[in-house]
């Protein structure tokens, strides 16, 4: 506990948040302020909750935040699918980001299981 920057899942989630911020600065998404804001907020929530969870005193507290991060991952995934289906994101970009979300979700579940034991 307490060294979240070394967690691979945090590193991947942070990189995903950076990708999302760069993506949402492009004209296709930057005009839709509501969706842009939601996508950015859910993306930032993932590494933020992983970091917060890792810094907490008990595994029970940590696991709660890891589940919140997992929920934010699902939220971001949903928003990316919507953005793709309404024509804001191309298939290649969407596929890469969806893959990142899926990897993070699996890694979070493994972290949750490890902290549960």
C-alpha cells in the first residue's frame, strides 16, 4: 500500500486519461461540452481512485476505491461507445481506447481479489 505510482494499473489508467484529454481537445469532441466533460471526468476518476485507494489505511477502504475506479472505467467505456456511434470517434481510435478500458477493468478485478485475501 501507499506506492500507487508503481502500480501498473495506475500507470495504464493515467496514460488513458492523458489520451482522453488529447482526444477531447480535437474539434469533433470539443464542441459537445457535455459529453466532453463526462468523458474527461470519468477518465480522470480512474487513476485518481486507484491512487486514493492505494493510500488508504485498510484493504476494505482500498477495495471500495478500486471498485469506484472499475465503475468509472465502465462509465468511460460507455461514453466512448456512444461517441463512436454518433460519429465523434473513428473505429480505430474507439477500439484502442475500449481495449485500454477492458485491460484496466481486468487488472482492477485482480487487484481487488489480491487485496481481499
